[in-house]
C-alpha cells in the first residue's frame, strides 16, 4: 500500500513537468512574448514595430497638467440616482415666446410630528401565573426583553398595558405613549 501514494505523487509531478514544457514551447514559438488566451490577436501585435520591438505611446504632459473642467452650479448630483433634468429653453418656442423651466427641487424629507417611534417589536406573551400574570416578550432586533406591566424595558421604556394583540409603551423621559401591535417575528 505504501507504493501506491508514491506512484500517484510521481505521476502528478510528471504531469506538471509536461505542462511546464508545453507552456515553454508556446512561449518560445511566439518570439518570447507572453500572451494570454483572453487577449485578442490584434491587441497582441499592436504596438510592435520592425523587428518585434515595442513602440511606446507618447504621453502629452500638457494635457495632464491642464486644469479640470469647471462644474456648473446646480449640475447633476452624483450621489443621487435620478435622471438629469433637461436644460431650460432659452429661445422662442414653436408656440410663441420662450418659456424658462425651473429645475425641480427635491421634496423635503417628511418627518413625522412628535418623537420617533419606539424601536421595539412585540413578539409574544407568556402566561406565568406564578410570576404575577402575563409577561410580554419584546425585541429590538439584537436583544430580547421580558417584562410585566409597569416594568422598565431597555432602560428607556415602561410597559403601561399588556393586551392580547398589542402592548402600550411609554417613554421614561416623557409622557409619549405608543401602541405596538403583536408581530410574532
């Protein structure tokens, strides 16, 4: 049995040497130029002059040192994905005098009045008569919290009332109350 793994190792080495020999023959046949299979033949021969020497492209340093073009005020915002507004018409139109179209202004983000919603999900109820009744199970997506009516959750909220399909929560820093429906997630 000890001879079989050694035989497989020798066969693998012979195959690798054969592959290297074939690649070396292809390299010398192409005049010492390495090419890849993904490079098209036209690109392989481009830039070669007489005698197989490579020609270098002339770099225009003046173009590299030139100042970049100015960006027009109110131009396209590269951080937003929307089509560019057409330029306003300045000449007389086919139906009479010229009309100037103002660029559309993006709508202001509508913010709900009042405090932000409570970031907890009501995911279930546990009947625990030995612990004083129903226990609410809440989650903020990272941690799971358990509590009775009147308990403080996450150090920021208080459970006001526990219902069958919803729970009423209040912020500790104010009298804002929100009802969170049972999601079961």
